[in-house]
């Protein structure tokens, strides 16, 4: 499943500076604000908010911060965030989906277009690459040298909970579910005593592209870095597979 996992990026983000961690908190906070407005402040009845709280905790967002975000979103009409999805191509025809949560869609659209154009890509129309991806719940558990994990028992727990697939991918185990089953499977896996690194609905590509041109590789990585640094961008999915991942 190389090419879609975000676990390496998640691990890298945990090692970032305080300023960079604050940027991650801000992005998750925007998503939580939208979830509260759409489904209410109670995670017991708002599955999207419940999943985002789990996402926030996996990124080491303090509980106090999470509570403040939820309380602030209730009845606060001063800032209205909108969720928008952009589709485009990176160098060499790499398919890219950019998910944005913003209070200014004109600004967001201009910045997304600029990042694509500046580094050899182009912003496409809705549906131009979306058909290449399928939504799946992805639960990631890190292989810990200090804690021995019985892969067969973990797989059995996941499958019994309703997971579709289980795999060992580098330094992590990955559990794949239907999006609607993500919360239930995550809860059962956690209840069995496993520590989850991340649990999110992700867009999984059906095909992958390997870039061989050095300049294209550099530009593609720069595109991803720029999206990562953009406050409005919450998630990026692509079908670029590094040559060393094959």
C-alpha cells in the first residue's frame, strides 16, 4: 500500500518545532469547527467530530485545546469555515487532491493554483482526478521496539471488528476499513490495548506513478511541502510513489 500512507508524515510532524505544531493544531481546529456546526458539539452523536478528536489526540493536541475549540464553535458566527476540494496534476501527471478548510475561498483557490503552477503542475476541474481514488478508513499502528505486537492477534482483532484488510508496511501496521466502519474498528482495536498512531478516512489511489526525472521529483516534493505549510490546506492525497518505496 506504499504511496498512500501518511504515517511517515505524521511521525515527521511530531518532531517539528512549536510553531509548526501550532500550525497543525490550527488546521485540525478548523476541521473540528466545521464538524461542530454541522453535527453538534457532542462526539457521542457526531461521528465526524469524534474522529477529529481522535485525530487531534494522535497529533498530541492537548485536551484543553480540544475543549476550547468545541466550545468556541458553538454559537460563534464570527468566522465561517468552508470545506472545498481541489483536484489537479503534479509533474509527470501525478494525480493530486487537495482538501481545504477556509474562511476565504478566493484566497484559498488562488494559493492552491499558484502552488500547482509554480512547480510544474496544474489545477484541474472537479472530477479530473477524483475517479482515481477511493475513500477508505485507514488505521495506523506503529511498530514499537519496546512493545512486542503479535501481528496475527492484531489482525484477528481488526478483522473481527469489521476491518477489510490488514497489512505490515515498513515501520507500521495498517488496518483498512470502509469509511463508515472506521470509528467502530478503531474503538475495538483501542479497547484491545493497542496504541493507534492515526485513524482517518483517506483517499486511496487505484494506480501509482513513479517519477524518474530528478527535477520532477524535486518539484513534486516542493508542491507537497508548500501545501503542508499552507494554513488552509488540511489534507493532500496523491498517487506519487517514490522509487525507493517500490
